């Protein structure tokens, strides 16, 4: 059995919602065992993003300016013309993706690791789906950093890895209705 086949995401944890009227922001926090410089490279370099993120980038995200982000695993390819607004290696990264704002903060931990925090404003109807997707992406990122890559798990592929369970768990935590994704297999 492959390393990937044995992967199962843990329970929904490390996420919260910030509400400002109708604008909801998903906040995900994950402690990683790796230093900020290594995590920074993983969240900015296109060759690393291809291993774990739900999009491909036309260039390194570590510099301010225009960038194209292509969603992976979506029913149809979606290319977002975007802007990196702030890039302060290895601690702060801000850019847009599909009309939503993304903010990454990397905080060094005493252990030598990094506390990675992502703020992603998502339509409230999809916020538990976003949390479930990022949960799996962060797991894959953690394994990649540990030198044990699982390979990217996004879109329909995530359904094979208990994405729907996470969607329901996060919806309960957030006090929202768990939406059914259009392509979810009915059991």
C-alpha cells in the first residue's frame, strides 16, 4: 500500500471564521515542523505549489506584481489574473485568487517550526468546503516539507480522502449548513 493510499485526514481542527457583516473570512492555523524559510518556499515557488496547492502559479509568488493562478481539479480550468499585493519573505504574503483575498502569515516557533496562518475570504455558503479543502492541502504540504510527498489532492480527488466528512465537521463547527458539492458521489 502506497504512502498516499494510507493517508487519512485527521478531525476538523485549527479553523475559525471571522465575520464582518456578509463578508466571511476563513482563518486556518497549522503548526509545521519546518522553519519559515522552507515553508515560504513551499507557498511561493511554482514547482512546490504544484505538489500541494489547489492552483498552479505562472511565476514565483514571492514578489509583488501580476500573476496568473490556474485552479486545478475544478470541473473546468479557471485562470485568475491576479496581483501579489505584499510579499515580505519569509513572513507575510498577500494576493487575490478568483476574486477572493488570501493572506498568509508565517510565524517562527520556539521549536524551530512555523505557525502558518491563512486568511481566505470565501462566500459563506462554501466556507466549510474551503476549510475541508485547505485541511487536506495543508496535510499534503506538511508531508511534502517532511520529504514524504503524497502528491496533490484537490478537486474530485479529495473526495477519496474523506473530504466530505471534513466538510460536515467544519460546517458543524462553524454553525453553517454543509453544502453538497455538485460532483459529490451520492451514497
